[in-house]
């Protein structure tokens, strides 16, 4: 059985923890690896994985052992640790491994190989193809660390999804799952159009409320917990908009989140892990990205848009681009929501085509497993 240590520092809240947890689970379940996830904010992880209790570490959560990352400078980066490096080591999102663990990797290379990977964020930008699989020697010890870039082509290391995900997102499950979940949330399972709302507080939420009010078509907003949802609720209250039904959803575990997306007709959704799940669910989605300095998030959006909108007619493509510009950049587009709704059938057809594309790509766990086996043979 291969051993694997994954290190994660949580920066983008649930996104970093979610990506790390999902990958750890797949390597453990699908490839029978003994995986430890060493994370510096177990409280965030336990919010979406209740078995990973924040006050208990280490803890066995599913097929993965979750450990607290002890502060830098310690000779013991996590407990229990025997001072040995695992067969496979994954540094997530440029977190940099602890000094003591890097020294352990160097010692291991004296007698046997070790596969060391640096996993980056998912992107459609060209550098993902250009940089995927490239080695970089450690500045002190000299061993190679291989860069991994998830992406939307065969030249990248693929996307973070499970092998059997098509069973989860089977449309035949939708009606029964929707009735059960909406009953728990107090939502109407018979409503003609439900939008899942999960975004960053930086989004122009009050303007979006006005957009919803200006379009008379019924919409049920199923809102995830968070500051943006609270602001949307406050913004909707004084508006004369009986066609809008606001429902506050509760926090759900990661394995329930897929069923929430399957139950909805569309999603306005944030981040990396969540937005990828919406794409895999095959529903029309509006993506809000985490704002970055020098607007680099807009460059990331443009690269993704060039792929995601390929199957859309020009009018539907323009409607999607305009609402994306609004939620991520803030310029006033009075009718962005109305125009987007006008093209919902085309957007649904495009989302289905894109879903098939995603299921044709290699999985991240598959790519890591294959690369690791090659490296461990030497």
C-alpha cells in the first residue's frame, strides 16, 4: 500500500479544504493509498466534513487521517509522525513543506525514491498545459519536486472528480433528491426555477437584487450560509417583488452538496471546488471568482470563458459574458439577469455539452497515481 502525505494551508476558506479533502478521499478509496491530510485549519474542514472534528487530531475521517499542521519551526510538523517521508508527498497551493519534513524527504532519497508534487489551482490558462509535469530541484537538497496543474485538457493533470460521479449526477435522481432536500430547507420542490446562491461578499449583491426584481419571472433563491446571502435577503425585503422567493439553506456536508446542486435549476456560485461541482452537475452556472490584485481573476475568467462558451450560440454567449462581467467586475448592466434568463434553454444545452467534456478528461487522482508510480520505480 502506498503512503501519501498531503499538506494544505487554508487560504480560500472552504475551497482549499474542499479540494484537498476530495483529492485525499479519491486517492484513498480509488487507489487504496494510506493518506494523511495535514491541514492548518481543521475547523474549516470539519464544517464540510463533520467526521473531521476540529478539536480532535489526528482523526480518521472516512478513508483519510486528518492531522493538525504544527507551526513552522517545530521538529514535528504533525502528530503522530515517525520522522519518515511518505511514498508520495503533495504540497497543495504553494504552501511550502515544513523544514523538518523536507529534511526527511532528502534522507529518504538516499536509499529509496519519493514522489514529491506541488499541486496548483485549477485553471484554463495556457500555463497549466505548459507547466504541468515540469520538475524543479529543491534549492537546498536537490531532489525534484514536480508541478501539477489541473485543467481542462489532456495536457494538464485533469480535474478533481470521482470515477463514479456520473451516478451521483444522474438526472433520474433529481426529483426524489429535490423533494427530500427542499423539504429540509423549507423550499418549494415544485417551484419552476430555483437558483442556488453561494458567492463572495465582494459581489455587487444589492444590484443583483434589483436585477432579480426587474425580471417578473418567478425565481426561488436557495441561499447558502454567508455574508453575501444575508445581504441579498436584506436587499430583497424592501422591494416589491412577490415573484422572488428567498430560502435560507443550512450548511451541508461536502457529500450532500452535490445533491443540492442536482436539485437546483442553476447556480450563482463561487470559488474552485464549488464551481467545478456545478459544472459537473450539468446545470447553467454563473461564476464569481475571488478578487485578486491587478485583476488576475479576470484573466482566469477570460481563459475559462473561451472554453465554456464554445457550444453556445452567440446571443447566449453574450448574455453569459455580460452577467459574468457584472458579478465579477461590477459595471451596471440593468438587464443582465433578464437577458441570461431569456437564454436559459441554450445555456442548459451548453452546460450539458460542457459536462460531457469534463467527464471525458482524466481525473486528478488518476494522473497523480500514474505519475507517482513512474517516479517510485527509480
